[in-house]
C-alpha cells in the first residue's frame, strides 16, 4: 500500500525502509501500529443473538393489574355506601389503605420481586391515580343517573343551596355600597360557580388521596423490603 507525505505529497518509502521523517522534505511522519488500530464494529465477534433486554425493577403489568383490581373494589364500595351509609366506614378504610393492599397482591403474584420504600411509593402513586380515575368515573355515572333518570339529587341540591346561602349571608353585610361584592354575590348564585366549586372539591380530595396512597405505598414497601441477592 502506497503512503504519501502529508506536507509535500511525495511517496514515502516502504514499511521496511520507513523512517520517522520524509526523505524529500523532512516532515515528521506518524505510523499507526497494528495493535493501535481501532476495531471497527463489523470486526467485533458476535454470536448473532441480540443482547437481553434490561431487567425491570417493577413488573408494571402485574402492578397495574393489582392496582386496578383494588381501585374497582374501592369504587364499588363508594357507590354502595351512597345507598347504605353503614358501609361508609368500610369504604373509607379500603380507599385509604388501597396502596398497601395493592402491594400485598403484587408481592403475592411476584414473590421474588425487589421491594423497598421507593418501589412501594411508585406503586402506591400508580394505585392512587387509578383509584382517583375509578372513583371519579363511578361518581360521575351515579350523579348523571341520579339527576336525569331517578331525579333523586334533591338532598345534594339542598345542601349546596344551604352552603351557598350561608356564604351569601356572610358577604351581604359588607356588600352594601360595594359593587364588587355585589358582583361576587351574583357569581356565587350562578350554576357555573357551583360546578367550579364541585370540581375544586374533587381536585382537593384527589390530591389528598394521591398523597395518602404514595405515603402508604412507601410505608408498605419499607415494611416489605426485599432485595435481590447478588449472584
């Protein structure tokens, strides 16, 4: 293989007569030894089998299945508790401990899975999200059926009217001569304010439920700590 000087471009002597300098212009030359030559990807030995996928710390398919099962039971108990107030306590306890119940089911199905407080918190947060979605959907369906099919939301309407009336009375004493407060009173009496107030309450309860589920999952994961032994 012919080599040429990088400065003058003339041909260099063969490898047997090679020197560190060009015999024509005296420019120093660099020679790459065979052991220093970079190995190209095509030259790397391979068995033709792709490397195994990275091991998942959490078996999410199992975890989501357990969380969904617990959330469905919580939504069912919540709906039943609307008709049977005696089950309200059971529904509340099941909802607050849903993340720990999901962890128990998860470890029963994955007895060799790694478990600690961090993994428990992740599964607990996932359980909280599914729990909020299931309960919100169930309550929305019950609300629509009760209002438009059964026409049995009179008690709820009376409670909201009483609450808004109390707010109106408290503000009406200061509304005299104040047009801004009178505008606030008109806004409180509007259906849009009622809808916004209901959504605000749902958002607060959802955030609290997510926090409790994450905290419960972390506590359950800490109690069930199990690390995979090194080979």
